[in-house]
C-alpha cells in the first residue's frame, strides 16, 4: 500500500471532488455491536482488494474492516480487467467479511448480496434506480440506455475471510468515460453526488443485508436475498450470450436465478443451463 503524501496539493486540484474524511466516516459508521470496526482511507493505491487481502492474511485486519482509496491505479474487475478512474471521481473501497457459521457453499451469494445492498443504498441516497447485471455489474440509465457505472469483485482472504471490492463511478464526466458504454451517478441525474453520504448509505445497507443473510444461515430464500436480487436484475428476461472459458458461448434467454445464485439460461434447443461463472452480454432483440 503506497498512500500519497497528504500534503500533496493535487488532492485539492478539483474542487468539485473534495476528499473524504476518515474521522467523520468512522464517527458515522463505527458503533458498538455494529459490523464496521475500522475505516481507513489512502490517497492512492493499486487495488484496495489486494491491500485488504494482504492485511487480512497478516492478521492486521478483521471482519468489519473498510479500506477506501481516493484513487486506484490497478483496480481489479472480473476476468483480470482493469478498473481505473480519476482521483476522487468515485467510490473505490473494499470490506472484509468473515461469515463464520454460514456454509461455504452459500458464500457465493456474497457478491450478489453486495449488489443488492449497493443498489438499495444508492436508491436511498442518490435518488437513482440501479439495476443489477448478473453477476456483478451495476447499471444506470443514461440517455435512455443502460450503462455500467460500477462493479463488484469478491476474493477469498485465508480460510475464513472474504474481501469484497466495490467501484462506483460518481462524478465521472462524459469526456472521462473509459468506454462509451460506461456511466456515472452524475450522468444519470443523481440528486446527490456527495461521496460521504453515498458511502455511508451503501455501507449501512450492506450491514443490514449481511446481518439478515447471516441470521438466516446464508439461506437466500429465508433472508429474502434471492427474491430481491431477481427483482432488481436487469439480466432476467433478456436474450443473452454467456461467454465461457475455453472459447465456448451459450445464447438464450436468462430465465431464472437458482438457489446457488447461478443464472439459468434457456437455449433454443430447449435446454436450461445454469451458469456459475462467465461473461454475460445483453443482446438486443431482433
């Protein structure tokens, strides 16, 4: 972890993007009996996920640790894709969870749970509808089109920990978009792009959903997670192409989410195939 010198004048180079305040966030999020125990902010790092996994492995971070970066230079997405954005233009953070007591077979729901929590938090604090693209993308509507504005990546940290990274484009401008299909809260017309209340809302929502899921022993039905994710999933009901390892692809309609969080695709041959991993492309109907 290589935080930038706090005296660097560049942290004030864009007055529309003020820095986050760790002390204020700790006062608002860390409480007796709550999930969040430690909130740290670094000015710049390669990847908050990489850093937090390392801290957890060394025993220097426990459940409820939150690591936030004002800028990531090597942020990670699925399939080893990069995630980069201008400093302070978004929320880039990772959290450490230790779902002891929940069967490991149900841990695969954690990225989906995080998606529900992020969408719920942003709806409350930013006043925008956030849809979920299976398995880990956050979609916003910009100019009448679905745009990716965020993503989620989960990684194991030792035998009993999971680090979940979240990246959300908040004030990214049109001329800063990495690809034309990207979006941001600002471009989607959010009522607020103040990162402090947005982050608090997302983390409180994550605490609420994680607590509900753990109380149900990770059961996606009893916790309401499966139903809620399906209701907010933009992938269901769409014609999709699943790009799988080994240059294999499956095309069909995304018809359901099964009990393991897998996407079920009905192919033209009448076969229903559950996808546990893969890159999903939403296809336009002819």
